[in-house]
C-alpha cells in the first residue's frame, strides 16, 4: 500500500497534538472508542481516517478539525516536490 504524504502529515499532526496533551496512544484510542491498532495506523499515515473518526479525534483533543490537517503552505510544498 502506497502512503500519501498528505495522509502521513495528518497522522503526524494528530500524534503531535495527542502527545502535547499527555495521552498515551493506547489510552487515547480507548478514549475515542477505536482500536489501538487502527489508531496506530492513522498516526503512521497508513490509514486515511473517515470524517466521523476525525471529528472524534478533534473533539477529544479539543481542537478544530482543520488543525488535524497540514497547512496550505505545507500542501503546496509537497505538490512542488512532486513535479
């Protein structure tokens, strides 16, 4: 399975926000009621989470859903690297 840089960046943002709030990965997955393995795949960029999962994550982290995504600048940088 090919990993997309954009999805990897979403996972990195989620991990950074989770760690900033002091959650262990397993405890956070339990808190948002998804499996730890599935959640780990999200953070590693191996799985593109659906809208409802992103909403659960954002609510648990007390952030706007948009904060889980890379900035426009980061996305443009990726696009220029792929030219």
